[in-house]
C-alpha cells in the first residue's frame, strides 16, 4: 500500500495548491474528478451543482462519503507559517490552506475508494465519494442539490470533517431571522409628523433577548440561544426612520424546524407591531446554477444504538484496537441537510483536528489521513453485515 499512500499525499498537496474559495471550486473539482478516475472508480461524474463524484461497487445499499473542497478565505497571509497555497510537509504533517477543512478529508475518502478497488472489497454496498462545494458559505446546499435535483438517494452519509479520528453524531443548528418594524417618515425638523420605526424596535429587541431562558433545550447540546446581532434602517440622518430591521442569530437544538422557530418569534414580536421572516441566502455554484434557499440550517443528533453509530464503533475497534470516542461538533456541516433536513442517518469521522480549522497554522497529520482512508474503506463491510 506504500504506493497508494504516496499518491494520496501527492493528491492532497495538489488540492491545497489549488485556490478553491466558495463558489470558485471548478479547478479543485476537476482535479478531484481526475483522481477519482485514476484510482479506478466504477463511475465518475460532476453533478448539476458542480460537485465531484465517484462511485465504487454495485451493491444496492448506497453510502455517501462527503468532504468539501471549498475553503474559507485567508484573512492575513503574513500570519501563516508557510504560504497558504504552498503545501509544506514537516515531520509527517502537511500545512496549507484547507488542510484541516476539509481537503485532508477529501484525500481520505478518495483513497478509501482507491483501497476498496485495490483490495477488491465488494458486497451488498455501493459507495459514492463526494468532493462537495459551497459548504463554507451555505453548508448542505450542494448536498441538497445532489439528492433533490439529481436524485441520488444514499441510505446513510459519512462526513469527513475534522474529528481527529473520533466519531461525531450531531451538531447544533443555526438560522438567521429578520425582524422588522415600520413607521412613517418625516423631516427631522418636524418629528411629530412622523412615526419612528426605531423607537418601535426598542421593546422588540428586549423581547427577543428575553426569549432566551424559554427556548428549547437538548440533553447534549444544552439550550438554544438567540442574539440580536445587527440593526439597520434608512441611511437618512435628517429623517424620522420609516423602517427598522434587526438580524437575529439563532442557534438551535435538533428537532427545531423553520416553522417552529419562526412561529415562536412571530408570536412574541407580532403583538409589538413587528414582523419576522427567515431570509433567503443567495447561493450560486461555480457552474452558474442559482441554489438560493432559506438561511435555515437545522441541527441533528444520531441516537444511541443506531446501526450507523454501532458500525462506526466496530470499524474503529477493528482498526485501532479500541472504540473511537463519540462526540458532537461545535460547528455546522453538510449534515444539516442530510440528517437535519432530509432525515438521512449521518455520522462524522475525519483525520483533521478542530484546533487547526480556519487557523493560520492550518495542517493535517498525514498518518491520520491514511488511517481515515482505512476506516472509510472498512466501514461498509461492518455496516452491511
Ligand atoms: Zn468544513
């Protein structure tokens, strides 16, 4: 397998050297498609939203392995120990932009496909490997497109985001709400002729903050929270403001829906003369497709004893002689769509470490990338048995 390990490292270095900010993933997608062909996938394609996909196996039980190709943007290059797009290996660790989020994960799942082919591991399963797009700005949107537009229906999803080779069984959700008051504009020299939307907003902000102790709670994630994070109005300092809008950042327990969140907020702000909505997030793929949708990212949690979780524990036990730890993510992932919206059982395991995600010392341990590939290659055997 030494040959495969070297090829995996080279592939990861190539991916890091390709800039792939959200919505500009085209060259990284092409590079991933070339690697999926080179490792011998039975089918390789780019879907309508521009995700890179490769399938191995012909069995009826379909597993999807997802890791995203887009990275967040470099804020200050001078803080980086090495140039962000110049992959550098030191002591078995590769440094570079996206190493930990999430290109190390892409290298792991693509080389799981390589291992499945090289070792002729076959069974009642098929595995589709997805080099996903759009995750940093609109997690889940590209995966939703693959499932709902292109009709790929996996029975389970594995996410190769950062977990340091432990298992992740869920995440909190998040959404943005917009709450608006309206008044009547008038010249600021005669304010009695107008009605200030800003003054109407004051009790609304207090009411939104006061909702916090009553929000739903989850035994693992704790209580949901919301924060009034932004306030806007007309940019006319010499007028009584005719409208005022605040943004509310809401973090949600699994099980909260768009209807339940919006309904709860509307019930509080409606009697104060305000209205609430969940805005649409504008999303455009690198192929030019518009995928705008509500800025709503539900949470999810895989329950104890679920076969997907049990298979992850068994595969880890077989590989490492001990069951991997099980936890939840602090950040949001494509699981917000697969598990949160579509109800497809979802589990996380990745070689990367959370401490390096979106950090200037972005890095991934190459031995962990190899171990994650082994895990992903073994996983289907445990899952279907
Ligand atoms: Zn990520």
